[in-house]
């Protein structure tokens, strides 16, 4: 299981807000990774490599885990990183999201 969280410059990717960092931790290996987009904002090649690294990591993970990943993180990533619809759909299908579970089960959040 790959746990992840993103940080952004705002809440609206369609209005130009950007991802500053995506952090991951593998449940099995405890390997932690920070994909620092803001640090490399002016290096198109590095940004492209970070994007590909994120896609590779998320695709390879047997499952994903997030807090508000279904309604915010993954949709924001889809727009900001220009991800294919099918890729994000597959990631959503393998994501455990406690916030979304509470919404679905209890009709409210924390």
C-alpha cells in the first residue's frame, strides 16, 4: 500500500493553482519519497521526470491510501499533471480513503 498526500498553492487546479509536493510512504517498506514540484518549477525536464516518477509509483502500487484523496488529491493531480482519465480512474479504484468512507457510511465527515 502506498500512502500519499499532496500540498498545493490553492484549491483550484483549473484556475492555475499548482502542486508544490506529493509525498508518499510505502506501508511495506517504509520508503518515503517527496516529489518536490515547487522546488523545480522552472525546470521543465525535471517536472516531466517527477510526473513520470509519480505515475510509475502509483501504477506499481497494489493499493493506495489517502485522506480526501478521492475528492481532492486525485482530481487535482489529474488536472495539474495532465493525467489520462483512465489512469486516475484506476488509481481511484484502488484507493482507501477514510474521509470518503465516512462520507459514504455516515453521511458526514469528522
